[in-house]
């Protein structure tokens, strides 16, 4: 079931909703403690006239991504599909089922299809006010909760999930978000997580489900940080995982946030993920009219230029059982070992344990051959000669000038 996922390695996350028009983070309703009345202008002026699902899917494919995930509904509760259970939806406001458009566009581009679905719904009248709710500091909070019924909310939550899993054909991935157990939080029992997961297995048996129901799922989803080693579960077995990353720290469109990651950093993060047998899901937040921002489009295109030359080092690759040099990380695929050089050394890179194990070395960007050698471990340094490297070390000779790519990659053919 997970073969496509570990083969793809790289996916696009798309956060879009009413918060996109607010343009100051997808948690704006929470952060500014906005009431329904405060939030209503974003509903009344929701007009995604530039939401172009085919363009988003094409940008993902051209960036080298193998799957894409759209927010069907974020914590604000606004549904991007034609739900029969609420009129708080894009079809009710603008006559467009954006989930349908996205799913169809992804399939047309050959991408695997995923949906994000919030377990939280600040709009629903039965979702109790808790530590994350926009009304958490309201003086009449207790009175507000008095008439709310989480049993009714669970029925609604499960009903909407059923709509998504039965109305859009085979789905590859469902990304739930999120559980926060505690005295003033919500966890697995609040969602009836076991039954909800069982519903997913029943309706979409081939679909991956993440770990945010508050019970184990098929994969874990580190957010806004990069693990430093391959992940394992409680028994020590390898754990399927995906690092969820933003372009600038915000998931939804945040007009005044200019803390954008450069493409070369994102490529290094992707390489680090794959080197530890993980995936990376990279987010974009279309603007208030639904358009992919020019900066995000340019960053994806820059990554795509790099992926076009280095695809084999990412797609279908994974962790390598060798100690990398200090200058970078390895990925491996079949008989090929890929060295990502995060820093470019002068003249040489020394690879522990690979002497006698490599038949050919080349730069992946242009296919140019690289000379290799093995030094005498006992050689003493002199003014013009370096000391020998430890036994078993393979030295790869590099040009002085670094290749003009985001991250240079050396491909090594193993014997």
C-alpha cells in the first residue's frame, strides 16, 4: 500500500480557505480570537476566481513531485467540496467544488491524490469551546458550551469524511489534523478515532492515513522540523514518515510574511528527508483569489529545474547503509549511491568504507566522469602532499568550480 509513497518521496501541500483572503496566517481566527461575525466578511467576499487546479497540479509535476494534498477543510470549518451536511462551503458561496477540480487535475497530471481534513471545526455549533477555539476567552464561554453536543459533532465529522471517501473516486492519502489531548483539549475519544479509522479502511482500503487521529496510523508527520536519523516505531521497526514543511512558516497565505526559504535550502531539506527514508510534503498557500503566488511559483520552478537533472537521486531512493562524509548526505537506489554535497570541498571528497566498492563516479547534473583513488593510509603529510586517508577510504576528485545547481550530486555505481 505504501510503495507509491516511498517511491514518490516529494509532494505538494495546498492550504486554501477563507483565511487566504484574510492573508495573515491560516490560524488568524484563533490568533485574533475572531467571532463568527468578525470572520463573516471573508465568507461574503470569498471569490476564488484565480484558483486554477490544473496549474497547481502541473506546477507540482514539473517540480518533480509525485503526489499532492489539498485542504478539504481547515479548522475554520469551511468546506471546499459539495457537502450535503453544511452550507458553509465553496459550492454554496461561489458555485465551485474545489476538491473536485483539484482531484481531477491531479489525476490528469499523473499525480497521486491526497486530502487534508481538519478534525477541528470552529464554525460548527456543537464543537465545544476549548483551548484552541477562537472564543476560548469569551466571558460567557461556559454558557456557550452548555448547549453544545460533541456526539452530534462526531456524527457530522464522520459524515463529512464519508462524503469525501465516497464522492471522489480512489484517494491515495488522507491527512487528518489534529489531536491535542488534555483537560482543555481534544483527543482520540473526541473524534471516536478507532471508528473513524475503521471507516477509512472500509471505504478506501488502499488509502494511507496519517498519525494525527490520536491513534497510530500508517505514517508519522513531523511538522516544521527535520528529523536527524531514520525514524522507528516503539518496537524499533522502520517507521514510514513525511516531513511537512512550509515555504515561509505559514501554511495559508500570509501576505506580510517574507521569511521565505530559498530553493537550495528546500532541496537540501528534501535530500535530508530521503537520506533518512522519509518524504517531504512542501506547502504552498494560494492567495485570496486562489492564485499560486509568483514567489512560490518561482521557487517550485527552481526546484523543478534541479529535479529534472537529479530525479534519480530522490524518486525511488532511500537511506544508504554507509557513513557519509562531513560535506553531505547519501541516498541510495539499487546499485547507485548518491552523494549530495551540501558544501563544496576543494579538490577532493573522501568517502569512508567505499574503497573497492565503486566502479564509476560521475556528476549527476551533466554526467561527467570523476576520477577516484585510494591513498596509502601510512602516508605522512608534507608541504605539498596531504596525509593518507584511513584504510577503506575512497577519494573522489572534484573540479575546483562547483556545478551551477542548487545542490551538486555525485552518482557512484557500486560493485
